């Protein structure tokens, strides 16, 4: 009888450990808002600058990605500022996420890596019809690199 009870207790402990391991994967980094800046641009002669932020849900998914005041090179030969956001439900797998969104006029790709518990970095690339400071234009961002930290209290 003792052996049977011991096996049941060990089986329940193993199931509990598996369940704990699944939640510990999400707890390896903070949920909430991450905010930062564009840290560099590759591929197009644009000045760096601008802000970005994204939100991570408690279940380990990126729910929104926003950018503001970034520079974009447009087909009118000018450089303009742009702001926008993407809503998603992209899972974070092994601390990595990739958002690919498209509309009838533009495509956007966001890649990111969660580093440590409270820091992330990645890149943003948008091309097509983009809302700018002077109205919608056909533009592209090049690969804009970003770095963000977890905002405390969110």
C-alpha cells in the first residue's frame, strides 16, 4: 500500500513540475510594456531617431507594436517622419518574435529578441504606402534597429 501511495505522490509531483515548467517559460521575462528608441538604420541613408514600444501579454504574446517620429525615405525624393502601430497576437518562442503585417498598400516586418528579463532589441522594416507628417506617401524605412527596456509598473 505504501508503494502505491508513493507512486501516486511522485506522479502528481511530476505533473506539477511539468505545469510549473510551462509557466516558468513565460516568467523568464517580464510581461507589460517595453519602450525604447530607434538606434540605427541600415540600407538607406536616413538619420536615426524615433521612438518605439510594444506590449507583451501575460501569456507570452506580443499584442501591439508602435513607432513614432521615425524617418522614412519616400518616392518624392524627400525624407519625412512617420508614426503608426501594428496589432498582433504573435507568440514569443524561445525569446524571439516576428510580426509580419500587410495591408493593401504596405508591408511591415518586426523582429525582436527578449534579452534577460527586461530588455529587448530587434528591427523594424516597412515599405509601401505609409502615413507621414505631410500625408500618405510611398516610402520605405530600411532596416531600423531598435532597443527597448521594460517600463516598470505596467
